[in-house]
């Protein structure tokens, strides 16, 4: 998690850049994907999965209205499913 955090927070990976149209025919670097927004979302998903011991399919069920900001350093996550339910339902 620390290596992922450090890599994603490098300015060339973390900064949100303006859209630049380009041709798919241009050869692109394999490491140049997503951009700042995608990396921020993935960083959040991996962190939530790790902290809450969730599988990735469970993380993908979480929506913005399930997260509430309590303070600058505190958040509340309400899972839209029961973690102990065998079939993943409510």
C-alpha cells in the first residue's frame, strides 16, 4: 500500500491534467494510463478494501452517498450490504 501511495502521489501521476485529444495510432507508454482522477479513485478503492477487509466486488458496490464526511480527518462509510450475509444481500 505504501509503494502504491508513493507512486500515485508523484506529480506526474497525481495531478489532474486537461484533456488532450490524440490518435490511438500513436504509440503510448504502457505506464501512461488513467491520469490523476483514475489514480485517485483506485487509491481510494484499494484503501477502503484494505481497511474494511472487503473484496473488490464489494468495494465496487459502494456509491458516493454511502460515504459521509464527519470532519477533515474522519469519514463514515455505510455499506450497502451486510458483510456477514452469505449471499451478499441486505
